[in-house]
C-alpha cells in the first residue's frame, strides 16, 4: 500500500515546475480564447433625453430657462463586454442636469445605467455640459375669443356663443409671451341642427396670425367649455307707419315704399314663434311740414325682438323708406244749409241761415282722385253762437243779422282750403214770421275763397 501511495505522489511531484507552467499556459490560452469570443468594447447610445432637476430655481428668481436644442438629448459611450452591450438600448440609460449646478450658461450632465450597471465598466457622455438659455419670465392675461367655422344645416344659423371662462393667464419666457396676439377657441358648426356644448383647447395666435407652440408656457387653464346655440331661420315681413302732417296744401297719397319689406331672422324657437312682423313705429317717420316726397333711413335691427338677429350676419339692415307727398288741388263745393247746425241758440230765439234749399259755398283741398268722389252734401258744419256773441262784444242777445264762421267736418282725405267760410245768421224771436231772405238760394259765404270749381 505504501508503495502505491508513493508512486502516486511521485506522479504529481515529478517535474512539478513543468506541470505548473503548463497550467499557467492553459489558463492564459483560455483567457485569450474567451477575450476573442466576448471582448470588452465601447458602444454609443444616442438620443437619450436630458431630464431637468430643480428647474424651479429659475422661476423663483423670475426667470425662465430652456435647454438648447443641441443639449436636449445626449449621446453616451458605454464600456462593457460585448455580451452585456448586446442587451442594452438607449432606454436603459438616463441623463439629468441639476439646475442648482448652473453656472455661466451651462450645467454638468450626469448619466447612469438603469439596468446591468454592475456589468458596465464605464459610461461617458459625449458632451460633459448642457447649454442652458435663460431669460426673464413674462406673465400676461388674455381674453379668450372664439372662432366659428363651417355652416349649420340649411335653415339654421349660429346663435349665441358663450364661454364658461373668458380669460386665461400665461406665464413663460418673456420673448414668447410678448409675441402672443390673442387667445381663441375654435368650434365647427358644419351641418349642425342642434346646440353644441364642448370642451375646447385654447389656441394662441401670434402677431403674424400663426398658431403658436405653447410647450414652454404655463397656462392657468388649457381648455374652456364652449356652448354654441344653433338657431332656426324664418322670413318675417317688415311694416312701416308714418306720422305728422305735410306742409299746407300738400298731402300723402298713402304710397310708402321701402328697400327692406321682409327680413330673414335667426333665433331660438321660443323667440321666433311669437313674431308676426317687424313693425317700425310711426314716430320714426315724421312727415310734418314736408312739401315733397319724404325719405328716411331706418335701421331695422333696432326693432328686432330680443333673442333674434338677421340670419345673414353681413346683411345691411338699413332700409330706405319713402312716403309719397303731392300738392293738393283746390275745389269749391256747395254745402246745403241743412247740413249746418247752429249751437247755443239763446232761449226764446230762432236762428236761420238761409231759405230752404239754400247752399253755402266753401273751398276744399285734396288729392285729385279723392276730390273726384266728393260733393258738398258729404260735408257737415257747425256754428257756435257763443263765439259770435263774444266776437261782437254783446252782453245779451237781440234780434239781428250776424256774421258767423262755419267749422266743417270733412271726409277722409279732404281738407280745408285754408279760407274761413262765413255766413249770415238771422236771429229772431220765436213766433215771429219768417224773415225776409234773399231769393237766390246760394250763399257764397266763403269770403276770399280762391278755389276753383
């Protein structure tokens, strides 16, 4: 047994140095083979976003900042075995800049691996610093306007538009804030037949009319609730009246023309249902003293019912209204004395104007077609003896012949010639015989009347 163990020992110890050398060579050969098959190498990973830490240090100082375009992403070089690198992508790395380390327009970039970090020998950013652009912080408040696009369905129009909030406050780089011209929301009404209620993003427009990138701005609100009423349309007639009296000797023919006799209104159903017509008050067209056709320009929109407006937003609502006024003709007519009533006859007396069948001639004015239909029997007159008594300064009545003015009532469209008609009234006691009257049954009475038959 001892011989056998001694033989084994000699096997291991014989030429020991040669055996150690062979082992070392074997290990070295293995390392060379391994290094050739899975070598350590460098690999670049590009477009890694740079995240910002502690950016509020600028806001507290009343400033805004932005990483330069060239510094918004970074390329890193990772050193590791090929088998490790093959498992990595740019998503496995993160890059940050801490703004508390900002100095002279730049800040150091820190990079790290989020996975397999223990197998990565080194990570180096291609750029050690990020460039930071700093400027003063601007703040401004804007009214929110709206823009409507598209046309509702036929027979419908855009009605009232309301916003849940009409202001927005903007904060950001002063150079950007100062270029904002307005804040708007846009709503399409194309083909709509019912009201629209929607939450709409706020859009900012610069002074060139272009939509702005607001990624660097902080907004008090990003959207606003908008309600757009869709109204129905309806054709409504427009009527006009006029007031006043033309100049002496002139009259209206009753003809009135207007450039707008109907208008298409848009409104909510409740407002439209009760509208029969749009009426322009007669006081708006005053023809007093006119001696020729009278023309007035009336803005119809002033008389539209609440909750309505023209369906055509671009419509000119000014209507030119003309009332026809012409000179009247003069004509004498014979009024039977039986058509004339004497008022306030004193007790115990009778008042007589003329013999039976006598007439009083008076002048009238009117339009030719009206005068053609008038005769004296259509006029009635009255005499007030109290006026006669006062005019003659009488304390008490006595028999006699007195001049009296006749006040006539005229048919429609007939007017006085402007000359007072005066007749003689015979006042006599009751029971006295009939007075002596002129044989001529015509009492011209219309002193100074230049009217022609």
